[in-house]
C-alpha cells in the first residue's frame, strides 16, 4: 500500500429515496426551510436540507454512534 496521508475517498454516488410523510411533518419541514432562510439569508429546497438534517441527527445520537463503531470493528 502506498504511503499516503489521505485515505481512499468513500463512495459518493447519490442514492435517491422517496418517502411518504404526514402533512404535519411536511409543514414543519417547510417551516424549517423558512427558518433556515431567515437565519442564513439563503433559500434552500427542503429536499436539500433533509439529508443534512438526517446526518446531524444520526451524528448526535451517541448510542447509535457507539453501536455503529462497535459493529464496524466486528465487520473488519
């Protein structure tokens, strides 16, 4: 293996996911998009915010992060 500091880049192929949600959640997401725009002065489509929101949620769940790390070690 070459002596290189940068690790191999992960797969970045986008995966499209279609979901069905209740109207209350849809409205909350629209309102969050408005809140984001008011905060940063930049409109973003809800569909662009949801992946970042999911990523932030998963990274903030400490129990999941520990479980995921333990399971990755077992898989290698």
